[in-house]
C-alpha cells in the first residue's frame, strides 16, 4: 500500500512515547487474562470477526489485524494509519486484490 515501514515505525514510537494519553477508565479491559486499553481490547476482539467474515476456518492474518485496528477509530493505531493515508476501504481492496492473485495460481 506504499507505506514506508521505517517512517511508520518511527512515527508510531514517537506517538506512543510522547503522545498525550487520552483518559481511559481506571480499570483496563481484560482480554485472555492480559490487561489492555479499551481500544486495544476491542481491536483484538475484532480480529476474530474479520477473519470469520472471510472464512470461518481461516486463521487471523495481518490483514485482519490491520482492519480491526482501523475499525476502532478512537485508538492510536487507527489514527496513525489514517495519518499515513491508510483506510479501511483501501485495506479491504488491497486484501481482495492479493487474494484474487493468490487464488489465480491455484487453478
């Protein structure tokens, strides 16, 4: 999708280290016994939904994680991805193009 991964990593590191913390509830969200911010917990849950939308037996991949992050618009991950011009529609389109290409080799 044209993302400069080194620049994205540096930008993300800066935001996570120096960005203002939004007010989160004092009690973190618990997911599988691990505390997460509410936004992160929601994104993790959405990963399963994204994978199931494609196929009920397909494992979670990076495309599902990226889509789940984008579906939590108030989260830092979605804000950073949008800053780089990556949106849900673009990720879905790219995923579908890649899957179509991969399936063309099977036939």
